[in-house]
């Protein structure tokens, strides 16, 4: 039982490049979330999903897209990366009440 | 209304002391209050959680105190240890809500 896993752990992009971050959970949770964490800014919700095939915007969705084609996976895409998207990205899934976080992806955009 | 205000931003405590982190909220519909602990380079992990039907919940050295009338809740770490040095986030959600509302976090340092 791996919980929530994220791929990759680290990535460096050049401005304008695209990439996809993968989140997988094996707890059969319906709800999944993508957050970004910047120094002094806490956790900010980017997008979330309440079930397979659904997505919704969080508080900072601009510049990101998401897809939830399978219940266990939640993908976060950056179509044209910008330096402002340099951050640590966390995925989480939610059971009855508690959210369980992955180990994070550290993304640097040059 | 949806905010959770956390204080202090940073806290330094001597080993063996009591660490106290406070959170306040406005939304009276909130009915679930978890605390998360995050070590450097790791994801946040659920530490302890409370519902408003109790005023206190204790798990080992960690205690949540909840004051419904004041709309405040706090985390107390007794006999603080250097291994407790981490960032702590409080959060809240309402029944049926899809999202947690997080506080801004407190960076706790326990000096040996």
C-alpha cells in the first residue's frame, strides 16, 4: 500500500516548455487535489477532482490544466511553463475526512 | 469567511518546553479541524484532528484544544523535542465540503 505517489520528484524546465506531473493513489479515494507550496505562502490549491472524469478550479488555476481519466490517477499539466511556476507541487487524496499527501515534485522553471 | 488564520508564523522553543500554535476561523459551519506536520523535503502528514463536539483531544505529546465560542483551536506539543522541528499547518472544513481550508503554517524550531 504505497498511499499517494508523485512522478517525477524533481524537474527543471525552460520557459515555454510543457510537462505533466503524475499523481497516483491506491486508497480508492474519490477526491484528489493538486497544491503548490511556495516559501511563506503556505499550501495553495490549484485544481481538484471529486471523482473520475471530473475536475474543478482551486484558488490558483491559471497556467495549469488537469485530467482525471482514471480514479487512481490525477495529472497536472503545464502547457507553457513560466518562472512564476517554480514551486513544490503536492498531490493529495481524501478519504472520509483526512487528506493524504504525496512526497512532492520540486519544479524549477528557468 | 473561508479563512483560517494561524499564528505565530515562526516559533522557537527550548527542548522540553511547551510549543503552542493557534488558529482562528470565522465560518461556523466548519466541523473538522486537522493539524498537519511537514518535515523539510516531505509532504504534509496528518498529525491529529478534532471535531467541535469535544474541547480537547490528546495523542501522546500532542493535544488539540478547541474553543467553539471563540472560534479558535490550538495545538500544544508537550515536552517538545528537536525531532518535532517542522512546519505545522492547521486546517478546517465543513461537512460536505470538497476542500480543506489551510492556515498559513508555523515553522517550529526546537533548540536542544
